[in-house]
C-alpha cells in the first residue's frame, strides 16, 4: 500500500508520558474511525472522536487532547479550516490531516493551515504507526514490558470492523448507482470519494476504482461512468459474497 505523508514540522509531546495520551479522531466515516481507534488502542493511546470540524474544534480544548487527527473533508468545518482555527485559538499540540486526495495543492493548503503532517488515504497500519511514533514513544520501549508482536484480541476486533465495513457496502453502492442513474455527478463524486477509504480495510482494487470514477467526473468525463459504476457494484458483490461465506 503506497501512501504519501508530508511532514511540515514536529511538535514534540511531553515524553514524561511516553506510552499513552489522547488523540482526537475527526472522521465522519464510522468504520474508518473505529479502525483508527483500534490502531491507537494497540499502542495504549486513548481515542476521542468527533464527526465534524466544529466538534473537533470544541473537543480539542475541552478534552485535553495531545494530538488532533482531522479528515480534510469534514462537515461544518473542513479539516484545514478546523486546523487554522485551532492554531489561531492557541492550540499548540500536533495536528495531522488525512485526505483521500493526493493533490499537491491540498498538501500546501494543509501546511498553510498550521498542521504538522498531511497523510493520504488509504494508508497502511505501519504507515500510521510510524507517523504516531513521531509524537508518542512506543509502548514497547525498555521501561515498559514488551507487548506481544501480535495481539489476537486486537486482530479479532479489527476483523469485526472490516466486517462492519463490508456489511455497509451494498447500501453505499446503491447510493452511487442511484446518483449515477440520475446524472447527479456531484453526489457520485462525494460518495466515491468517501469509499476510497476502502483501501484502509485491505480493499485496494475498490479504492482504485472509486478513485478512477471520482477523477473522471472531476475532469468532466462522464461517458464511462456507467460502466465503471457497474464494475464497482460487481466488485462489491464479490467482496460481500466472500465475507458471507
């Protein structure tokens, strides 16, 4: 899985608390948020969640947050605007922005908002862990008992989140199909953009196909959308069938 992570600066957290802290995850896709929460839990980092940029802004101060993780496309306030307002209000802890788009202009926008890093979804667990380790010491350091390399309970918990993602696929694809049938290209772009996060659950082909549809529509190319949406639906049926087996 190839992800892009741009680091603009590093706000070093207080290393007196090496193994734990509180990360606010502002992500309006519930299954993606839960997956990230599981990743953090494996490193003994507590997760607080928000579903909009405004909620993230309020909770970052009220909940004593050590690091803020913002999706770029949040409702009410975008991730970049939330970061900008956090900085203007005096928030001095690290801010990381996530996006399914890898456009250089977006990375520059996020840099200008005051965030410390910009990471492109989908990204692997190791990419996420590496990014978090810039700000938190790992729990496996010498002053703590070494954790096992694989945590069976955690693995099972992550599998449950993946199953939940797959369970929701039919309704999400139905939205895309309905929007495409009505030539509501804005809605198709919005829904396929959200579904590009499928790569974080291991479904890279699904993520790539959503990216293809989104890119075509943003370029004003609609002629192949019907075929691509049909392929998308067929792929989701295969995924659902495999997980139902």
